[in-house]
């Protein structure tokens, strides 16, 4: 019976990868008081369950064996640890972990917890002829053996839902809904690419604020042909090919065709998302999604991430897409939102990108990013993708290296 020992910490990905790679029959999790307050074990089990690794949680008092007199297949035994700075407490918890399955074939992940826990786990299990490994922060897919000679690279395709679940967030979308959005994006991506290639700092259509809001809400709205006269002919052709023409030569947006969201800025999200999906395999990125709305468990309020994906270093990358004119207050709101996302990212191993066709971050006198934007970019590690960069990508969407330099630097 293969049993995997994991020591829970604030970062659940190394433990998640080890479960998905080894597919143990039984899990033994050491959960400190601090981790228990953050519901680490429950969140971890939820995260691995999303990837098909379902284990039934069972609690075991430190130093005792399961009440059944033996361990069970597909069970996760949670061993409490009182103090992570007490060697006696750590050794006692490890002894309790081993007592769960003394005859098992043990695999020990030394990555979680603190250094004291890692050293104590190594000393406790080194004489038991088990497999032990460690995962470095900057090489999250590499399982480095401690008592073996062969390194193993875990290729498991981590998803956004699994990443977020370990921190207490969940996504409400069903697989069917995700598939529907994928089909819609595929059908409109060429139009989105053309709109990006010909983009300007102005809004796509000459709409009043109330009109834009009505369209975003999905209400039926008729745009007559005069709304499109100022647009380049390739843009007009792309829009009519995508949405068809009304009797007077315009376009009608409805809740069913979701044209309102696309025409009021969604086209830029679709272009960025579709571009990244196009190069996902070559870039080694996973689960590229648009309009991601994570809810914190128990909350009714969701964040709205325009585009998100899992990077090669298994961090969560979020992209805020902004097109058209942005007034001063709107610009501040965007920067504050990104500041908040990145501030939260430090705990979540995530980073943010701002992709914009607008000039609201450009110093008109110099033709480059404003001083304040550069300060925020450098201070927060923010990546800013400008209209010139987006237009170049749209003109040559098959340039994988350019996509890599733009979004994965």
C-alpha cells in the first residue's frame, strides 16, 4: 500500500503535485495549529479532489493508531501538530503519522512546513527505506530525490480552480459553461484580432455612457450603419461577418449573441485569451481562461479577472484588459485594482499584467509610460502591454517568441 506524507503549509502546490504524480493509496497530512485555523487540510483535499484525487478525511490523535486498527485505501489521515517550533511536538506528530500505516510503502514530501519539520521528517524516515524528495520554489515541477539518484519532473497540468481552491477560493462555472465560452471565443477570435490590429486609443463605437451600459448588460440594442462608418473597412467586414447585418445595414446585439460585451471592450479580452491559447503548448502554460470569477468561500462577491492562466513556474497570471478612452478616475481605479491584485499575489504566488490599447498611461509629451505608471510597474512587478505591442502581436499572431517575451517576462 503506497502512503504519501505531506506537511501542510501556506503553499499547497508542491503537495498537490506530489499527490497527482504518485497517486498514493493513502494520504497522511500533518496540520499545525496555524494551518488548522486556515482550514489548510480541508482546502488541500478540495484542491486535489478537483483533479480527480478524491480522499476521505479522517482525523487521528497524535501518537495513536486509527480506531479501525488499520488504515484505509483512499483515506486522508490528518495529524495535528501543536507547535511548529517545538522539536518534541514535531517528532510526536511524525511518530503519529507513521503509526497510521507502519507497514506501508512510504513516500515523504519534505517540502511543506518549516525547516525544523523538514529536518525532523528526514531523520524520522531515513531508516525506513522510503522515498523522500524536495521541491525548490524556482523549479516547482522538479521532484528532487533526497535518498535516491533520479530526479523526476511532474508534468501534471495544474488548473486555475486547483490553484485557487488551496487558498479558499472557488469557481462557479461548470465544464459545460467553459466549453460554451471556448466555442464562442473561437468563433469571434479572428474579428478580435482584426479589431486589435486596427485599434486606436478611442472607443470602438461612438456610444453614450448609458448605451454602453445597456449593451454590457446584454439588452437588445440596434446599432445602425452610421455607427460603423468611421471604422476601417477590414474592421467593418470582420464585425458584419461575425454578427451579420440588420435590414438597415447595422448590427443588433442581444443577450443571446452577447455582442454588447464584445463591442464595448470584450474583443480585447478575447484577442489576448485566444492568442495565449494558440501558443499554450509551446509556452508551457495551462488552463487559459477569460472572464474568471473566483469567489472566496462564504462570500457572495467575486473578483473579475479578464484573462488568467497558469504560468510555467505554476504561478497564477492575471491580465486586466482595457480598451478605449479612460478618464482620470477610471485610470486610478484600474491601477488601484491591479495594486490590490498584486498585493494579494505575494501570498498567492500570482502576478498581474495590464494590456491596454488606451493612452491613459502614456505621457503625451514623451510618448512613453508616465512616471507614476513606471513607479507602480517597478514597485509591484506589474507588466504593462501597450497598444503598439498588441498591434504587433495581432499583425503576426504566430510569433511564439514575441508572445513569450510580452506575457512571460
